[in-house]
């Protein structure tokens, strides 16, 4: 996490709380395909007719509006951050 922090100080990282969690949850917990996980992440990123997605955040918009933020770097980062967390959560659940 400290390495990611240091990278984030140097340049914006494609890590978005809701979108990254949606991607990691689909891949690690639901064991869905990469494409299905990206679709869930895109939904969290773009929002719905009833709620804004993370793309509406002015700070994220400033850094990532001119590009597709859900890149391979996004996928790698989402798994790097959430894999240890989600594995601890599932290990703590009763069988």
C-alpha cells in the first residue's frame, strides 16, 4: 500500500472506490469473467438514471475525462488493493 501511495503522489492512479470494488468483487468473490467484471465497474463509473457514477466527480473528471479510465492498470490496481481485503472477509465468514 505504501508503494501505491508513493505512486499516487507522483501521478493520478486509476483507482476509484466504487468502480474498483465492483471489479474486484466480481472477479474474486463472484468469480466472473474479466468482461463481466469490467461491465460492473463501468456501471459504477458511469452511474444510472437514478444515481451519479464516479465519472460525475469533478476531481476524477479532471484527471480521467479524456481517456477510458478502466484500463489494464485499473484492473491490476483494483485487484492489488481489494484482494487482501476480500480474502480476509471471506475467510472470516462461517462455513
